[in-house]
C-alpha cells in the first residue's frame, strides 16, 4: 500500500484543484451573466428602434396611399383602352408628385436609420 502521507498530500492537491476550478467557474458564470445582460439590453434597444422605424415606414406608406390613392381592379384598363386613351397631363403630374413624395419619405427613413446605427455604433465602441 501507499504511504498515508502521500495519499493525504494527493487528496489536498485534488481539493486545491477542485477549489480553483470552482472559483474559475464562478468567475466565468458571472462574466457570462454580465454579457447576457448587456446583450439583452442591446437587443431591447435595437428592437425599440426597429419598431419605431417600421412604424414610421408604415405610417409613411399609409399616408402616401391615403393621399394619392390606389387604382381599384375595376379601374385597370386593357391594352386597347390604353391605345385609344388620350394622355391626361394631370394624371402624369399626380403620379410624378406621388412618386417624389414616396422617395422623399424613404430618404428620410433611410437617414434616420443611418443616424440610429451610427449612434449605436459609437455608443458600443
């Protein structure tokens, strides 16, 4: 059989190693929890911003649609109707204005998104 002192020494080494691993595990768990909390806060922040951006886009779309309307299926004309129809400059003007308004709104949304992303990037750096 082995020496009792050697056995006790080996047992102490194992206990020391076990204690060290438990401390390291606790430190790792704490760091992991901090990272998860930080990630959760970031996700909530981004989720709120994306919700705001999506809402802005939806309101813009609905506003353009309400102001300029949409053709109903019954108003859609065939090829023969288009060939015989005279060009109405008022319709072209309204279509042009609605297209420009939609582009302006989309550009405003794009600028807002870029601003939010740059602020968020600066905040996390």
